[in-house]
C-alpha cells in the first residue's frame, strides 16, 4: 500500500505542475485552455485518493515526520481557494490568474510533502 501511496503522490505532484504551467500559458495567451478545468478536477480527486491512502497507512501503523502531515494537509486550503475563490472572479483573466497562483502554491506544498514523505517513511 505504501508503494501505491508513493505513485499516487507522484501523480498528484505532476498534475499540479501541469496545471500551474497550463494556467501560466493561458494567462499569457489571455484565454482559458479548455482541458484545464477537467485536469483540475482530476488533480483534486487524486489528492482525495491520496488522503484516503495516507489515512489507511496510518491505520496500519505506518508513521512519518510531522512535517509530512502538515504539508500534505495544507493543499486542502489552496485547492479550495482555486475551486472557490478563483472560480468566482468577475473576469476570465482574474480566474486564470488566481487559479495559477493557487495551483503553484499547491504544487509547492505537494512537492514538499512528497519529498519529506519519501525521506521520513517508516
């Protein structure tokens, strides 16, 4: 199960990296990229699956560093920000800008959580 958690974690990191880059490209183009919203939902779903796997590992007695848990749970805020606040901006450019910021912050958090998790798993 720990290996599945690592693979899904890597997919989460990659999904938020692609979202960040795609939103930056969309911001520079001045118009949204059609598949970004779908990828955003897939990335959020992968994150939920990752949480379920992580809690399952905790239930089996696996432990990690406290920083891993903190860094892993903080994306709840940034993903919520993207799907809530950013999506309600009055202009398309504002939606893209705030989505890019939220995705970049999420990417940083999940990358850090992945790194700490990989180094501190027991």
